[in-house]
C-alpha cells in the first residue's frame, strides 16, 4: 500500500515562499506579509515548508549590503526558512541572478507556442518590467494596433522586448484565499505585457512564474498590490501547461496618512526599529494575523 503522500487524492505538502528584493531595507509591510506566509506554512500542513528566494534581477538597485542586512533582519524578526541561499536546498539556486539560463528556457517554451512576440515599442517598459508593480502604478494598456501580424522565428530573444499576447475580452477569475473571487478582463484591465526585456532579463511576471513552478510552490502569499499581476501570471501558467498555485493577498500596511509603506520610509524599516530597541514581539503584538 503506498504512503499517504503518494496517493493520487492526497494534497501536496504545503510549500510557501518569502521573495524579498534587496533594493533597500525591509519595512513593517514586508514583515507583516512575510509573517502571514510563515504562519500559513506552519498551520496549513504538518510538513509545511517555507522557501527564501532573493529576487535580485534589478542589478542597478539591488545591493550586496541590502542582501546581507535582509538575511539578518529576517532572522532577527523570527523568520525560519527550510530552503534558501544561505542554507541551500533541492530547488536552488535561490537567487534570481543565478537562474537566468532557466528563464531563457521558459522564453523558448513560450516562443515555441507563438504566444509571445517581439515588440520594439516601449514606454518605460525597461524600468517597469524588471520589478514588481506597486500600488498606484497605472496599468498602461498596450495598443493592439502595435501587435505585429507576423514575425520571424528566432532562436533567442535578441535585444528587443517580448510581449505576451493576452486573450482580449477574456475574464480571468481566481479564488484568492483571503479576498475571495477576483476577476480581471484581458484587454481592459491589462494588455499585452512584457515577458522578456531588451537587455536580456526576464520580466517580473515571467521570473516569478518560472521560479514558483520550479520550486513547487503551492501557495503564493504577497501584498494585494499584486492582484493584477496574478491574472497575468495565471495566463502564463496556463500557456505553459503548469499547475497554478493558490494565492493569498494581504492588505497593505499604511502610514497615518493612508499611504502604503515604501523602502524609502526608513523610520519604519526593521533595521531602524531594532536600533531603537523595539523587539519583534512588540511589533507583532499589535497585529491581527
């Protein structure tokens, strides 16, 4: 008789992830969202695991000092991961800079389906596609008249942006584990989006889908500012024929004026609070998670 984990109807062991970007010091917003990710990994499954992945594709803004400070701040706050760049694991490397050959393979798969196309038209795409979108960033709907009717088959992406052609008019609906049923319509809420940048790097959308699939993540916990990205990523999962993970989007942490916290808000950085003598227990004591 097979072990219970091998039965066809047995749920997969829970695998969540922390995916910080070392472009500045982590703040209270990161801590609260990450804490929920850890809590769900601990509560959803006796074998639940948490993976730390460093999303460091933005070479201009990611700094080695922020990376080392990030690991230290996470450990100080009480985070414990079972796989990551500091301890290794079966699904590494756990730093995106070291995974570029893997992303190139995913580009090839998408290219073979002709679901992506070369796009020389760019309006802030080089800057925007590298990093995760943020609340307040207005989605620019790519004009369908700029889609090429035909293009040559190529073996590599070259020095041009590549976009995913969305199914115009289709509503992408998913059940968010926190917010319930959520829908976005392709061609209205978002248009053809970048998957590969002209400077040889994947976009945020392609990179996280590729990594979450490769690392067998079963649930993605992140801020609600990335809800629209989820709809785009579901299209990538579907096109690649991959299982789609669950999603849990957390409310954003805001300041007294209602503005979401940013890394430039040094006063609420974990490092600053630590230097003031504030403990993680004191911080978590005011949360309802």
